[in-house]
């Protein structure tokens, strides 16, 4: 968390102003040495600029230059108001060199003049010039306004630059603009995009007035920064404070529900959208499709999709992906063909969705055919995400050598996701040799990622190579890398219950373990045999059985059986891949209890019914 030790740099007086300028100057000098900058998202213009010089907005650059020349001849350009109009027109057309020359010639610059040029540089991705001009603005002695500050703060957001952000926060504080909801919302957004969610929350909580924009920014921030539960809490607070969410806010809430897989919240969100009669446009409709699909209800997702009057390529791609992670690969391919028939051109995201669906349904030939047509027929150049899907496609099908050869032949920067797909496939098929090659490349890219060590350790354990398992654990211990614990969540009576392996913390633990014992006896009579090969520890057989019986997904399902009506669907979410023994266990449970059980793991959804799974044991 960033500590605001720079507050004394804000320009409350001349002495403070020059200290601020000095700090700002050193930062901008460093930035001038950097060559690459990311593109910013579009930003809301300040109300002081809305409608400004509408006639000039409609003119071409050549017309603006002609008008500029006429103004010079007539002498009207000496009027700083006219000069500002011309300056603004040049920035609209991104003629920034001409704008800069004109700006230097304006003798009576005001805050509008500075803001126009700074905003022009920001919108044109000229971030260094934006900072340098802002520094000169502060040095001129003019007071920054509520348009310029958000523009520069937004640059910090795009660069995830908390050092500059802290300096600007100090300036905002000293200048008295923390009470301006537009400026404060920009700070919240900046900290959120920089993953400093604690600082974002502090600015948000200190705002004297929070409007819809502020709430929407903070809710979106929590969702994007991995705190969707906090986003839903904020939504509840927002409603209690009488703020009515718009379509954008509802889209953020839908995204939070999707991340958590909370069915009852998803229903509340959808009911609210219906009550407010918000049209299912491409943004809100697509968010609801994703929400229902990731909450386990593919039918509701399809219902929303069918109700949308207008669909863009993202809407189609989202629905195709939904079929994919529900194991409905053939439906995903059918929808892809329907999309083409409707005249929608697929983009890069579409092909990721289609290839993912093929990978998780074992449609190897179909996936390779589509991959080969991407660039040739649809003019979409494959990137590392598409290649990762193809590696996953080969790997799940056991074609590990082909997958490795494809990686080695690829003329593309190989990322952790690519090698991760290969080592994951090695884990499924127990190929130690290729797993070691993949792990070596993975650890070069992400040395401190615990998941890579665990994958390799599990592959060694599955092969009975316990000495290598011990070495991996020693290496993790020396580097202080902690294993990611497995957790399973189940939603009952609008409340989320969380279980870990061997968990006894739940108030109904006694009943849960009694239910598991009873289930085990019934399952044995219909043919279930615990597979201790999935216990990746060098311990005796009895201890392995004890560990298997207390896996988190088994605890959650046992609780679901005793905590829900007999005919109801049981839905659980696991943060890791469900293990093979638990997968077999759940199939048998669905058979003897006549329950439908839906499990969302780290890879996909599994729909268990009458002793079978929608993945057909291919996941």
C-alpha cells in the first residue's frame, strides 16, 4: 500500500510549488527515457468542455488551418478565447505539433489553454509530453482544474505508475479537489488499475459525496482486482444509500457474480435489470450471458442471448465460450457456423472461444481444421492464446510430442500460459520427461509461481519419484513459496460456505462427516472404489484413504445433501482442478441420490447426472 509521504510537495505556496515541480521534473525526465507506452482507454471529458466550439468540431484539419490563417490575417487570433478555440480544434484532429506552436504563441494562457494541450497529448498517447506539459503548467503558477487533473491521473492509471500517482494525489489533496467527485473517482480508478485496491477504497470512503460514477468505478475496481465479494457488498451499500445503478453498473455487478459463481445474486441482478426495463444491449446482454454461464446455468445464458435484439462479435464469442466450458463443444461449433451464416466476421476472441471449446470436448480434428483456416480464410493472425489452445487440444488428447514440436517450431514469444498448458497435459498423462522441459521454461518465466512447482511435484508423485518430490518441496521452502490451498464453496440459503481439505471448522462438521461415512458405504455397494493414486503423498494406504475422504469437494457436496431439499440441484465451486477420484465419487453420488450436481473447477463445468458427467471423463 502506497503511503502518502509526498503530500508536502503540493503547491500550497510558492516554496511548496517548486518542491512539487522538482519532484515532478525528476519523474518526467525519467519518463522521457522510456520509449513504450500503453494505449489509454477513452476518458469522459469534463463538463466545462462539453459543447465547446461545436462548429469547429465538424471541420476537417484543412478547414481548421484555413480558418487559423484567416484569424491571423484579421488579427482575431490575438484574442485568447479565439486562439483557444483554434487550439482545441487542432487537438481534436491530433495535429499536436501545430497545436504546440500555437500554444507557445498565446501570450495570455489560462487553465483552459493548458488543459486543452495536456488533454490532446493524453488522447494521442503522447504520455511523456503530457507529463512535461503538466509540469510546465504547475510551474506557471496556474491552479490545476477538475478537467486537467483527471486527464493526468488517467495517464498514471494506464502506466500503473504509483510514484507519479502519489505525487498527483498530494497535489489534489493540497489543491482541495478531493471533494470533487470527478477528480476523486479518477484517483480511485488509478489505484484500482494499479492493483492498489486498499488505497482506492480509502479515497472512495473519504469522498464527501459519492455519485453513480464513483460507485460504478469502485465496484468495477473490486471486481477487476480479485475482490468480487467486496464488489457485491458495495452494490448492497449503493442500493441502501439510494443510488440507482445504471446499465454500466449492472454490467460490473454481473461480472462480479460471474467471478464468484453466485447463483442467487445472479438471479437478483437479472431481476433488477428486468424491473428497471434496461434493454439488453450488447454490453449488458453480454455481461448477463457470461454471468449465467459462469454461475452454472447455461440455459439462462442462452435465453438472454436469444432475447438480445442486437449482437456483436463479442456477444457471439461469449456464448460460444459458455458452451465450451460447459463441455458442449458441438453446440459451440454449431453456434460458430450460425454466426458466420448471419454475416458476423469472427475476430481473435472468437477463435479463442472456439478452440477452447474443441479442446475441452476432445474435438481434435475440428479444432486443428479451424486453426488452420484462421489466417487463410478469416484473416485473423494466430497469437499465443490461440496456440495455447492448440497445445491444450493436443495435450488433452495425449499427443504430447506433437504439442512439444509445435511449441519448438513456433516463431512467437512463448508465455507461461503456453508452457502451463503443456505441463498440465503432462500431469493428465503422466509424462515426466516432457513435464521437466515445460517446467524448466515455466520457471524461467515465473520463478515464484507456486502452481508450477506443484504441477511438477504432482507429476513426480504420480510416477512414484518421491526423491524428486522432496527436492521440489525443499526448493519451495528455501524460496518461501507457499502451496495454493484447495478450497470448495457451496451456496445454500443465500450464504456461501467454504471448505478446505480435512476441514473441521464448519458448525455442522459432525453431521457432514457422518453423511460422508454413510455415503461411502452406499457407494461401495454400487461399485465405487477410492483411487489412492490421486493422493500425492508418500504415506501408507490407510492415511491415503483418510485424505481422500476429506477432500474439500466431498465435504461441500455432503453438506449440500443434508442442507438442501431432495430434488434440488447441488452447485459447488472449486479453485483448483477437481481430482480424478473426486470426479468418480461425484458420478456415483449423482447415481444413488438422483441429484444433479454441478461442479465448477479451475478449468470448466462438470454436470453430473445419473452416474455420468457432461465432460465424458475428458477434462
